[in-house]
C-alpha cells in the first residue's frame, strides 16, 4: 500500500499539468523574462553610431542579423503579433487606428489603448496565457497591455498618457528601475516595456539624420543603464531579456524628387469613397461607396507606377491580412518611401513605415541575453511571429495556438530542454530528484 502511494506520488511529482509544473513553487525553475521594445528601431540603426553597450551585448548574448515584422508594418499590428504569435488577420489589430467603416469613426493609437473591443478578438496575448498558468505579468506602455481579454486584465498595466514625453532619457531610466523593482521586490515573472523612440525622431527628422543618431546613442546609454540595474537588483542569474522592435523606418520621398501619390488626382474622391484609412505611410484601405468598387479599382490600378492596388480577395495570402473582416474592400500599398495621400498632402513626416515587410528599411532588431541564452551567438533572420514560442519556452508556459515556430530560435538557447515535455527538463529533473528522495525515505521506514 505504502509502496503504491509512494509510486503514485513519485509519478505525480515527475509530471507536469499541461506543460506547467504541478506545484506553483516549481515555476522557480524558470527564469524571469523582460521584453523591451524600442519603437521603430530599424535593423541597422546601430551600424552608423557608436553603440558600446549594444556591441557588448553581441558578445554576451544573441543577435539576429535582423527580423521581419508582419505585414502591416505598423506599431499596434506588429507589437500584437509579437505578443500573440499570430498574424494580423487572426489577431484583428490591423491598424494603429481603431475604426468603424460604417459609422466612420476613427480613434488614435493612444486612445485605442484603453479600448478592449479593439484588441480582444479571441486571441490571447502572452500576458493572459501566462497568468492563466500561474505567472505574474505586467505591461509598461506596451501596445495592447491596457485592454481586457475575455474579461481578464494584465496583472499590472501602465498605459501611456496622451502627454507622455517620448524622449525624456531620465524617465527612460526611471522606468527601468520601476520594472526592476517589480521583478526583484514583487516577484513578477514576465514584463513588457515599451519606448516610443526612435520612432518619433524617425518620423519627425527622418532616419538618415544626426538627430536619429543622437537618439540611438541615448538608447545605447539606456541599455547600459539596464545592464547595471539588472546587476544592482541581483537579477543577473534570474532574468532573461529580449530587446526588439516593431518595424523600421524609411525617408519619405517628396516633390520634386518624385511624383507623389495623391488619390484624389486620379478619381472623383468624395463621389467614390465612403470610408478611407490613408495618410499614414505606405499602407491604406478604402471602402468605396455602394456599387463603386470596380470604379475605384479601375481608377487606381494603373494610376501611379509606385502604387499597388488590391481587391480584398486578391491580396496575396503571404501577407496574412486578407482574412480579417476589418480589412476593407480595397487595399493600397505604396513602394518604399512613397506616402499614400488621400486628398491633401500633409508635409509632417520626414520618415515613415507601413511599407512592404520585404523591404530592408522595414526590418527591425532582435537581441537577447540572460541565463538561458547563448553568448556571442549570431542568429539568421526570422519573422517576428516566431518570438512568441521562444518567450513561452523560456518562461515555461504552454503556448496558445500560434503561427510561430521554435525552430527559428531554439538554437539561441543554452539548454533546449528547459521546458517541460516528453524529454527531461529542469523541473523534471528536480521533481525526479524529489521523487527519488521520497522513495529513499520510504525504504528507510
Ligand atoms: C460599427 O458601428 C455600428 C453602429 O454602432 C455597429 O453596429 C457595428 O457593429 C460596428 N462595426 C464594427 C466592425 O465594429
Ligand atoms: C486609460 O485609462 C486610465 C485609467 O482609467 C486613464 O488614467 C488614462 O488616462 C487612460 N489613457 C488613455 C490614453 O486613454
Ligand atoms: C477591465 O475590466 C475591469 C474590471 O471589469 C474594468 O474595471 C476596466 O475598466 C476594464 N478595462 C478596460 C480597458 O476595458
Ligand atoms: C493575475 O491575473 C490572473 C487573471 O489573469 C489572476 O487569476 C491572478 O490572480 C492575478 N495574479 C496576481 C498576483 O494579481
Ligand atoms: C524628465 O523626467 C524626469 C523624471 O520623470 C522629470 O523630473 C523631468 O522634469 C522631465 N524633464 C522634462 C524636460 O520633461
Ligand atoms: C517607382 O516606380 C518606378 C517605375 O516602375 C520604378 O522604376 C521605381 O523603382 C519605383 N520606386 C520604388 C521605390 O520602388
Ligand atoms: C495561424 O494559427 C492559427 C491557430 O493555430 C491557425 O488557425 C491559422 O490557420 C494559422 N495561420 C496560418 C496562415 O497558418
Ligand atoms: C528526447 O531526446 C533525445 C536525445 O536528445 C532525442 O533523440 C529524442 O527524439 C527526444 N524525444 C522527444 C520526444 O523529444
Ligand atoms: Zn511603431
């Protein structure tokens, strides 16, 4: 009888339930994870500026040559692909703006952050999946972190205020200290931290400017501060860090260099268009007035050599956007650097994104370091959708259904058996040890 009981106990201890350890305190077998996103950090921004701290990270961790964001290379769609591992057609966040093409309402990127109905489309972001498996998570300004998902909120979430200064380096450091406190004093397992630079300077001044280089230097100094803060909080052996971004940036082409794309030049705009989402870089959507779809298409399809027009049903499957009901009947893409303008050209942005994700200027960064990552490891380029299974693996979370694959990233890990599975894992090993000890004690009885 006793033997049977012990056997059952041993078996139970060596198993995990749905990939999570059976006992909560076993999660300690997994290290913590911090994901930092610097918005609009183009893949090669570190190559024409002195970045001693990022260079140091190349030696002490993992660097991917670059990564490819999903199509629609915009902030909310891309960040949400990273945190869900799903293509935009599945997660439904298909633009920075929240819109309703019936009521014609449009809400700004910042306003959407508190609007669960824009984010909560049946796909669970990692915060929620991790929380359901017993982890404690937080979002610091990360897109989507302020929404509720099936009624659940992220355990701690700070949403960017309307007047948040994107470029205050002192505040950048304070935010790092706040997050370090969450890990060290409050035992958070997973935190996402977002910064609005270098996107802002890329838009305002252009990517090929001294201003952008200056911001990259500031970011590098901030990364140096991060390394020091991790050490100061005693987290070096317990915290993995991924540094990434959502898209790149390219210089906007203007007259007289090019013939700009203004759609009202090609058709009677108001007469044909019921709703549009344009004037935001290289991607746009149009809902024609009733019965005018073919007319809009015909007017635009050969209108400008640097404009590509798709009927919704013709959008290449490889874009992974077409299946979503929020995608409008006509989708427009401009060649690199050509902004899509509706009726007026706004001369605000010197740099922009939203262009095809195959363009090198849209590619972005991936860095990782910490106890579970190899040192001095250069990874081949991969799609950002594959970050999700990697995050799950290092956290010991059973992933929700997703479009990523670990095969692109597992080579970065020191020990590919850190997660539970059929094969040995860290907590399996420890559980087996416990089981062996119990058995040993039993034999002593
Ligand atoms: C747009 O708003 C209308 C009216 O409020 C509503 O019935 C409809 O469901 C909304 N559409 C979407 C896609 O949210
Ligand atoms: C989001 O909601 C919080 C809490 O209600 C509020 O303080 C904040 O101003 C809101 N932010 C935005 C951008 O709407
Ligand atoms: C999330 O749910 C909580 C509790 O129901 C509610 O107080 C809060 O306003 C919701 N937040 C959003 C952004 O919908
Ligand atoms: C975190 O949120 C989950 C719901 O997703 C909840 O069950 C859990 O109690 C929360 N944990 C903490 C420490 O607040
Ligand atoms: C920058 O942030 C710090 C810390 O939050 C604050 O004390 C300071 O006033 C800010 N500087 C500016 C120029 O806003
Ligand atoms: C714009 O179109 C012209 C004519 O097809 C082409 O030669 C040029 O490469 C295009 N520009 C970009 C940035 O693709
Ligand atoms: C993405 O993943 C979801 C969930 O597994 C799946 O339903 C969908 O078909 C996948 N998309 C593609 C293009 O494979
Ligand atoms: C377990 O690991 C061994 C050796 O590394 C490998 O050959 C085997 O395929 C793995 N089995 C599973 C189910 O992953
Ligand atoms: Zn962005």
